């Protein structure tokens, strides 16, 4: 049986209310998802690697201010940006990650450089940026990340003294009144990610985020943590998660999917549903994940109302969705 390469992406999960969605805004998100999935699908169709496909997909998500990663990243309580990213190669179990970076245009490219050009897995803050400079990764001034919508998010959070808020969770009255956002922009689970399997059967996963609006400076979530927000193993599965990061960390959610498949003999669907629909809700964990197993099966479960997602199997029409089908 010939393996058909496939890529899946996510742009965050959360309680997406249809009442806060305009046709124009929904189309804008769907178009972005479709274009990014197609880019990854094209790489796989030409015989490219799963690593290259997920890297490019996440890079494009970081370039799009609709999503909370790279351009359009959310602000910390201090009005700064701290970005995280990780990547993993299922063929070798090599991995790379950066956390708390504030001048790197595409954190996913820095994470991949850590994986390929260092003896380490993760660099943080100034150390991550110093390493990135040696790898000729593109730097930007902090104003690059700025968008008016994200800045206003922070101002609302500060006014309401609401603490750190996730990036895709529930529709506020303000969002409903404005009819400009498909989800509450203040509470979205704003992580992006991609998983893929290539023609050689190699799996890869990548995850990137701007974090949580109004988060405490120095806070790191699950996105850059191998096993929590990102995991890939050719024998089992590639996973990228999005949701309440602390809960995904406490359950080691991405690796848990792989472990249940390897040790308990669960199918992809069984393992991902167990994590997302049972283990995470048991500790008030909300969100979802995307996963591809070693046979090319795809799962995109979420326990929130919706999740931005797309799937591109080589030779087939790209699929994108926001709500439950």
C-alpha cells in the first residue's frame, strides 16, 4: 500500500460563536487556512519532507496577523511580546524549541535551527536570540508584532483586571456587538501548529504561539515544550496542541497520545479522544489538537466549540473548518 502524504494545521481552538461571525470574516479565516494548507500540501506533493511542510505552514501562520503567533502576537501584562515555538522530527526524535523571544520574526525557524545546528533542545529569552543571530535568523523590532486589535485586547484585559486570558474562548458582548471577530479575541487559545507525514513515512510536528493576553512576563506555556504542545515519533504519531497550556503541560498531552497508541494499542482516534475528551476536561483543560499517525490517518478533536483547522492530503481537495461538522 502506497502512503499518501498529508498535512494538517490548526490556528487555535475555542468557543467560537456563530453570532459573532460575519460571512466576510469567516471567509477571511477560511481563505487563510486554505492557502496555508495548500502550501504544505504542495511541498509534500513534490516529494518534500514532512519537516519542511510543517515548518513552512507554521511560518505562514506566523506571518498572518489573524493568528496569535509572530505578526499579531498578543501582549504581556507589561505591553511586550514573548513568543514561543517548537518542532520535532519523528524519524530521529530530534527536536528544537525557543521560548520568550521578542525580536525574532519567525520563531519556528529559530526552533528548527536549534534542532539542526545545536546540541540542545531549547533556548530561552536572550540566549535564544543570541543563538538565532549566529544562524542568520531574521530579526525585527518589537513594533513588527503590533496590531491594533491585539493592543486593544490588552487594554480591555487591564481595564477589567481579568488576569491572563486565552485567545479563543467564548464570545464577549463587545465581540458580539462589533460583529468583527468570529470568536472572542480576548480569550482565544491562540496557538498555531502543523503536523505532516511525507511519502517516506516520516512524521513531523511544529507549534508556535504568542501566548496569553495579559500574561505575566516570563510565563511559558505548553507550545515550546516537547511532549506537551508538540511531539512526533515515526512509530506512532505527530501531534500539535492548542488550549489551556498549563493543563496540556500537566497531562503531557501530546506525548500521552503517542504513549497510549504504543503501549495500550489504541487507535489514533481512541487515543486523541481519550486525551481531549476525558483527561483534559477532568482538570478543566480546554482546547484541542491535530494529529497524524504512521499510517496517514488524521484526527482533529477539540472539546471547545470550535477550532480553526485544515487538512491537505496530496491529490485531494483541501479541507478547512472552524465549527463542528
